[in-house]
C-alpha cells in the first residue's frame, strides 16, 4: 500500500527519523549529570603591577575595596598558602606579585573586583606560611607567627593551662548509622561549600581533616589563627561536618567535601564572651561562609550576638544554633533577607532530649548524646554529648543541600531540611522535636512542593527544562506528521 503512495511513505519515514533523533537526544540529557564544581564562586582581584604609581599591598587593597586598612588581615587569611600562577604564595602582606589572584571578602566592591571561580593556575590554600610582615593596622584577626601544638582530651597529655572538654573513649556509631548520610553522596558531598565553626578552633593537623580546614581566625586575641584547638569541641564539630574516612576507626563527616572555616571565640579557660561571639560571626560571614555552626559558647540572648546574627541573615547565610534553654528574643532580619536561623536540639539513641529546651523552640533534632567524633591531637575517636554536636550534624546537612541546590536561598535550604525530616513525637511539628530527626539523604533527593529547582546538582533551568523541550518537539513532529497524513488522504479522496 505504501509503495503506491510514495509521498505518504516519505512523510512517515521522516517523522520516524525525527522521533528517533528526539529519543537519542533526550537519553543523554536525562542520563548525564554535570560533575560537582570543584571551586566555589567568590569575589577576587587580579594584582596589577602598580596602583597610582605605587606597588600594590594588602593594606592599600583593603582600603580601596573594603574601606578600611584594618581588614587587610581578612584578605591575608583568605589567601595565605594559596599557590599563585607564578608558583609563589603570599607570605608578606606588603609584597604582592603582578598577576596574583586575591580572594576578597564577600562585601568587597570597586573597579577591578571580579566575581566567579578563581582562574585555574592557583590552587586552594592548604597551610598558611608564617608571614614575614604584618598588615599595618591589625584590628581584624590575622595569622599568628606560629601554631601551637594541639592538646589531647581526656586521658592524654594536653597543653599547659588547657583543660579539654570531657569525652569518653567508648564508641558508638549509632548517630552515623541512623542518619546514613552516605545515601546522599551520589547527589552531594558538600563540594564548594564553606562551613564556619564558631567554637574553640579546629585541629587542622588531623589526618581525617586533611585538606578540609582553612586557616581561620582567633578573635579572642585579635591576631591569631583558628586551625588549632585547646578544648576539643570545635574539632569534634568539624569532624562531624567534614571528616574523611581516611582511617577505619574514624567516622566520616556528613559533607566530606565541604571546607571548614574555624573561628575560635573561646580560649583555654573555656569561657566565652558575647563580644567575641559577635565578632566571630562577623568574621565567618565576611570570609564567605554560607553555613555557620554556632557552638554552645554563643549566647543568642546577647544584644551584640543578635546584631551579628542579623548581619548574617541579611547575607543569605544559614546559621545553625542550639535551641535555647532560657527565654531569648531572636534577631529580626530585614523584610527582604534571604538568610535563615535554624535551631537544633540534641537527642540520644532513645530520642531523649539532651537538654531542657524552651517550649516550641526546637525546629529539628539531630544526634547529640554519645556521638562519636574525633578529638584533637592524638586522641582519636571519642564519644561526646551536647547540643553543639547536634548543631554540627545539622550544619553538615545544610552543606549537602547548598551544594546540591546552589540556586536555593538559605530560607529555602532551611525549609528543605525541615520538610524532609523524619517526624518524632505526637504532632508535626512537635513541641519537643520540631519537624523531627534530620534526614540527609532525603534532603537532597526528595521533591519539595512549590520549590523552583528542577533536580539536585543541576543549574536552574538545566536538564529538566531541556528534556521537556525535546519531548514537546517530539509531540510537535508527530502531530505535524499526522496532520499532513490526514491532508494527503483528503486530497486523494476528493481528487
């Protein structure tokens, strides 16, 4: 029959070929997934040979782009140890080579400030070398001359004058097993996300944290680095967030590809000040952290802390803090703020809360009792209890979500964490447990009603939109073919 109708045969063959092309194009579009971006988008500046006839230096650049020479230390912290295109690295704030790429704080503005990925040829910072000079004014934290040895907690010899937070050598991996964060790692490992830990610092020498710890800052002295730890709590929080499974004895963190920025706001005494906590939050935000985990030394009721939290919330940062145990007035960000404050409560394996939180203040819960993490120095895995460890788990989950859905605001990240939590208690949300136990895997995989993203790990308007367009094209071709076929039949019937 088709042999007698060559035009119809050719038309149907063309439609069949077009449909095959649509399927062939749609297959790779649906199956392929862009690899995670190894670098975050930052503000940076390319050092020129001279500015106004003078060689460039950090103080001058800080004045030009940040309005204060005192902030030269922040630029130093972001770039110390970074291998530049010429193979050298920043050691003297007064000496910069033309062509170097300097990462700048988030609020840098001015002609010459660029935004994007730092061009290839400059590697991320590892350990900061000892500076041979110092920024002229030093009102902000900057690297100290050398790092002191990290102490070891319970049962090991620590640094003189340092009392490590009590921890047990007994081990239970119930927290890691219950959260099963590895179920999220096919979609996200926290790549490109910086998580600030505001606590006692972090021991950056640990094998389990190799390549994951930035130099950070010590706001208690105004001129120090945060990658050492006296008390051990900051190290334990960082390990929960980003430890790698380098040894069989160590549990992996929730977001093992995230970067941790340690900001020490409490020293050997273990007593924190509200002004130091407020400064630490400001440093974390200015350094570009998109997730900030607050340790238990931070008093949310302090006015200075509330003011700094408002700053963070106005810059699309998700701040994770422990649910309050006393009445507190939480900060009020501006109406158009996209940042979010997430209040976490800690629970044990039996779902019993580790502290008496204020009624209806807990928004999610996470493991906070008998949690295995890494102690500083040679302490190895230890068991900790406290709300700050639940904060660390929730912050690690926030890093997973921010890496998987970079187009989401901090408010949407919080909504996703709450919306995918496993309900506990009698109601949802519950007065004691809030939305329930966090669920890392569900938070990066589950579809949330009304949310804009088309899929985890894809750019907005990416794979899903392209797939839909191809399907519509296929229907259009098939419909057009059917229409032309009908017209040919009518012509033959009335011809």
